C-alpha cells in the first residue's frame, strides 16, 4: 500500500527548506530589532477558546476547525487565541505592562486546498498586549512592511477601521437596512450572513455581492470620535515612518475579535490567495477571555505564501542568468544542438540544453521555470531543411532561423538575442 501525505498537508523538502530557514532567520532578526520575545505554544487547545475568541459565526469556527468532538479539543487554527490564553494563564501582564511577543509554527484549517492554501500551514505571528497607542498600530504595520521589503517582495498594505462597541452597533443597523433592500441579490452565504454577521457581506468575494455592496454605508463614516482620533493617529504614524498604505473600507477580516485598526498585506502574484499577512487591534478580547482589561494588536504572516513569492522571485533571478534554452527533438537535432550549444557558450552566451530526450512540452515547461527569454527549437524536419525556430518567451513570437555554418548561426543568434 502506497501511503501518501494527507490532502492539504505538505512535506518541506531539502531545496525548499533553505528558503524557510532564511525567512525565519530574518523574521527573528526583525522581531528582535522591535524588542519582541518568543513564546512557544501548544498545538491543541480547548475548543471553547477558539469559539469564544474567533467568534461562533465565523467560517473558521463554523466549518474549518479540526476538532476532536469526543474530547472537545481543537488543533489551533491561528495563534492569537492561544497566545492570549497563555498570557492570561501566566499573568504575563503583571511582569510587564506592555508585552511584545512573537510565535512561529503550524496552524490547521480544514479549507479546500489550492495554491497558497493548505490545511496545515505556518504563521509568523506577533502581538503587542497592553498598549492602546495608535503608534503601536503604525509600528506593527511598519515591522511587517520592513520584513517584506527586506525579503525583496513588493506587497501592498491595505487598512481599515472596524470601530468599537460604541460606534459599530449604529453602523450595523444602517448596514442591515441597506442589505435588507438587496437580500434577494446576495449569494446564499451572504443571505445567511446578513442576519448572523452582516459585516462579512462587505468582503464577500462573489462578484454579485461585490456589486451590491459598492454603495454600502462605510464604517469609516460611522466612527465615534475616539475611533476617528485613533485612526488619524495611526495614519500620522504611518506617514512619519514612510509606510505606504491605502484605506479599504470593505476590509472586514474573517475573525470577529477585531476593533478599530485592521490591515492586510496583499500581493498580486499569488492568484486568489492574495493576503500574505493580516492582523488588527482587538481591544476587548483579553477581558472577554477572562483576562485583565488591556488592549491588544497583532498580525500573522503566512509562511507558505511568502515562500511561494520567494520561489517566484528566485525564478526571476534565474531568468537574468540564462539567455537561451536549446530544445532538441530527436537524435539528429539533439546531436546538432549539442555542438551549437557549445559554440554559443564559446561565443559568450549562457545556454542550457538537456540530453534526456524529453518532449517539447516538458522542455518548454523547464524554460518557463528558469525564466529563459528565448528557446531555440530544433525539429528533425526543419533541420533537414537547414532551419530552426527561435521563440521569444515573453511575446510568444516565433521566427525561422537559417542554419548556416556554425559561426554564422552563432553570430545571428547572438545578434537577435542581445537586441
Ligand atoms: P488570518 O487572516 O486568518 O489571520 O491569517 C493570517 C495569514 O495566514 C493570512 O494572511 C495568510 O497569509 C495565512 N493563512 C491563513 N490561512 C491559510 C491557509 N489555509 N493556508 C496558507 N496560509 C494561510 C489570523 O490568523 C490572525 N490570528 C492574525 C492576527 C494576529 N490578528 C491579530 N493578531
């Protein structure tokens, strides 16, 4: 019997693990620059902790948790609730009025696996407990942005304010009235959500719902004076630290504990899984979990998504390394390509060619992986006619190349490729 890893669970093999190590080492360095201490937490917690912290009517609690029903325990779907449980249990607020903690490790959510979305995934999570200062919000976003910038990734930052228990009920009422008129046009999930968790309708990805909420009332216009002051303090801090961001009034986040500032680091390079990290403030949560009345804020970066971006970046770096892939299709053309490759290299070009007799499709795939700008296709029939095809991988244009004597062919290719 051939036993494989579970769907959505993944081995991290040599070759890839080095990227993970690099990522973790840089994160630890940056967390230390901002005076964060590490905390290591158990993977299994009482189910109740997540239901109370994340919210009964969130996707995570309703359908994504790995729960052992007979024991009422759950494999943590995120780190914040566990970290707060530990903070409260060990009275960490007594040791220091402001705790700055980070943790790195696996989380578990029973989601539909796809690129950048796993069932066991890893987060680097940082939390500041005990400060309500808007400067801390700005500092947290700046720290995330610094880590992403030092990894060489270009990621944008979106921010919103979700208000507080003073201003949110008023907003909820006007949103409910707005959604009532549009109930029939919403997707089935949002029809249900509009009574249980109406704010979630705002960030539904279904195009039907997106269109309906375009004119929805904005939380930003319903903020109470304290929340509005807080938001402008955060914006001032971000400007002072030179952190680029944009306000996104539709961002709600999938966890119920947020108050005021919420934010996401977004990439355009990972398809549907655009958020490489996210977080926000949760001022009432510690008290709600039975702890002292202290505010908190934090964020988590998804390591799989960062590794995917780093791998794409490495592919781009490789792209600058190789000028041409020579694809031989058959014995004669491979023999010819073998000699031509050597002559091109002698002429100063960086050329790759393999001798495994692979199909054109798989050689093109390799060219894509390496990010090679040109492929020279040597077909057996064309070779007989003294021709080959040069394909520009960026524009997908192809042109015939006359195969003359080797020196002339090399000269032609060097001129075309360096143009
Ligand atoms: P979250 O938005 O659920 O927030 O997750 C944070 C990040 O974890 C996401 O932006 C994404 O990069 C990554 N992530 C989430 N689910 C998956 C998955 N199935 N596969 C791969 N990566 C995933 C939280 O978890 C909050 N605890 C963040 C926070 C900390 N808020 C305050 N403090």
